[in-house]
C-alpha cells in the first residue's frame, strides 16, 4: 500500500512546484478581470461521450453499472490514512478551515454522504500547496494552500470552500470508489485473472483509473469527472450560502499557479495552440474556470443553437427570435422540452394550437436548451432569453415536459421570472431514479423473464449518455434542494401525472424481477471471472426492486413526484412518459387549461 501514497500528489495545479505560491491577496480586481478574460477566450473541448454497447457482455455490463460498496472504499481509504499519517507530519486544522468544511458537510444531501464515512479534514505540513482525497470522507490539504487562501480575511474562506467542495465532489460522485475499483481489478489481472475484456474496453468502462508514477500511484480522473467535481463544488457553495464569485477565486488562484506571469504582464497570453485533448488529461485551470463562468452567466456553448425559437405554422419551421421580437400583445406560449428533447418534442401541440380558436393567433415559441448542462444554467438561460425576446413576459404561458418543468421552475421561482400560468407534464418535482431505471432497463437485456410490457417501453425511454441533468433530477439533489418550493406560484401551475401500468402488470413485473434475480445469480454472475466484479454484481442484484416510477408512475416519473404540492390544478392519466408528447386528450386538456375553461 505504500506505493499508493502518491495519491497525495494529486495536486490542484500542475505547476505546484512553486516554493512560494501566490497569495489570494495577489488576486486583485484587475487581475481577476484579466484572468476571466483569458478564460473566456479558451477553446472549449468537445469530447464525444462514448456509449458502451453492453448487450451480451456480462462483464462490461457489470462494470458499466457497478462500483465498490462504501464500506470497500472506506477500507481502502483507512489503510491509506494510516500510511499517510505514518509518513507525513500533520498540524492542527485551523478553525476557519474546519468551519468551512463543516458548513459544506451540513449542506451535503444524505445520498451523497454515506453513513459509513467519517468526514475529516486533515492538514499536512508539506512544503507545497496541495489538496486531495482517497475517499472514505477524508480530505487532505497542505499548510501552504491554507496559508495562501486564508490570509485573505474577506474571500479566503469562500475560495477554500470551492477547493474543498471539489474534493467532496469526487467522493460524492463515486469517482474515488471507481478509482479503488480500478486498482483492485488491476491487482486481479496481475494475478492472472482473465476478465475476457480487452484492456481498452476495460479502461473505458471503469472511467476512473490508476497510474503508476515511479514508486507512486495516482487516480486518473476523466476530464468529465473533473468538470463534474467543479460543478458539484459550485452548487455546494451556492447551497451553503457562500458568495459564489469569491468561491471562484479558488479556481482563479489555480490559474495564477499555472500562469504566474498574469500578475505582472498585462499583455500575457497563454499558448494559443489548442492542445490535443485526451479524456484522461487533467483540464487546465483556465478551461475549468471558463466552464464555471458560463454556468454563472447562464451561457450556452452555441448561442445560435439554443434559446427561444418562433414556429412558423405555414412553413412548419423555426427561426431564432430577435431582440424584443414578441410584442406585448402577442401573449406568447413557450414550450420547454425535457431531457433529450428537441424542437420536435411539441410538434403535435404546435399543429393543434395553430388550429384552435383562441390560440391560433398567439405566438408559439420553443425554448431549446443544451441537454448536457445543469438545470440551473438552463433556467438562467431561459431567464436571459425571456428578457431579450419577450416584451410582456407576464402574459406568457409555459408548457413544459419532464425536466423542462424544472427549467421553468428555476426561471420562475429562483430568478423570479414573470409568467401568466404554467402546465407541467410529467415533471419530476421530487426527482426521479433515472440511474436505477437505466440499470433495470439494461438488466432486461440479459434476462428474458423480464417481459411484462413495461421493460421494453422503459428501455426505449432511457437513452444512453451522461449530463449534469442526471444528477440534478436525482431525489434530494443539490439542485432540488436549492429550488425548494413556492406555494404561491404553485397555485398557477397545472400538473399532469401518469400511471401507465395496471395492478396486474405491476404484480407480473415484481414476479419477473424475482425470476431475473434468480437467473442472474445462477446463470450470469458465475460467468464473471473477477471476484471483485462478481461480489459487486451480487450485491446490486440483491438490492434490485421495482421502483415507484414503474409501479406507480409513467416509467420515468412517479405520480407522487409529478403531483406538486399546492398545485392549482392536477390531472391524472394512464400514460407513459413519452406519450405526454402526443396524446390527443392531453393536448386538448392543455389547450382548455390555457383558455381558462
């Protein structure tokens, strides 16, 4: 285990060789502006999310869905803690640092904070600025890093909150757990255990890996995991009541470590050549900062592709709305699609509205937002677009499907965006178990017993792919906690929910799951040669159950989640999640709701 001690070398900055790092006090307003301008000029990387075809490959399927149990991560982390404390000198944790750490933990949802972990902040008396975690709830930070940040009494704690929140993100998003999983599997391979999986596919499935560096080993986070941890830190700071621009100084300070010439050279420009970006190379601090500045400002990567688009009924086409192009008398109807939605989501609604007395003269507009962005960012983009385009937003009616309803609610409830009324179709107001549903849909590919009508529809509605929205719609997510509940505004909502399976079908599915678990244990899991993966798969199969999104929902959103408390009107249906986009009766109900009938 001593080889693993170099996990402590997982420094925030590649330029961490500086003997005397810059102080946060060096980050003057002028330097901040200079750094932000440099960040905004960075070319965004456009890494393609690789989608793994797991059909027929039980080992890859297991790796794509499983990670170690919290207890396994804790065991590894505890062993590492003993090694680190044996070789490294520690100093008492300053009260300010402990206060920041506890504030972040107080605002961490339980599902991101396993009961098995004992969260601790340990200060190492190392000569260089450094922060890292090996999981298990323990975060290590070096004295020079604390000295550099906390000497600024006004901004220091906020900047430190971002730095520590980033490490808590790696723990909460299970990046550390998958790193330890990779380590265990590599140890098995060294012992001659054949997983029958090509090494490139194995690394792709594991996502987080480990790499030997001399006599040390370090985690290999993917670029996406780094971005996810940054956004996690941003949201955790926001929920903790920490000034967000001051929190960003933690990342701006890292830019100074990478580019110290910024302090003295106003004309300094980093190398403008765009490097070849590998999925496992750590993204530069400037690029990480650019992404969070876009989050802060509600910006999209492609301004022409996203925003408000006016539908032309004669040509059946869309055109991006110009500035103040919707006049006060237009009384616009704004459609907001859901996760993986597009301009086509509401096509049947547009055709019906254009032929309805009382609605055909209204401007019909679709709000297009990036599916892989956070719901907060999308909601802020909607707020900016409404201000840019709509002269009388207080007269606008919103029709939203699925996660689009949460985008609208952020606009209305957090940003206080004006509106007339809103229709929320199958919106997961209390979150949804998308990850568990995807697991169940993929599981059905391996066990033919799972054929009781719901599994096929479920599989069609659970597309591959990642994105921050997956985390945002999780029950009790950082986003949903921040969104909260506004009883006064809810009175102006008409919510629709779906319960598409009969009681007999639900009973059949429960019986099918029991049969599937038996098949998995007796026929499929024995085919996994790796004891590590087999143990994880067995644990996951034992936990398999029928989620309420299926037993009492539309296969994606449960009735309970869709029926928002204090909603002015509610309509129950027997539809599945996708059918809300085209069902004729729902379309008629929505039109009547808008007309006040």
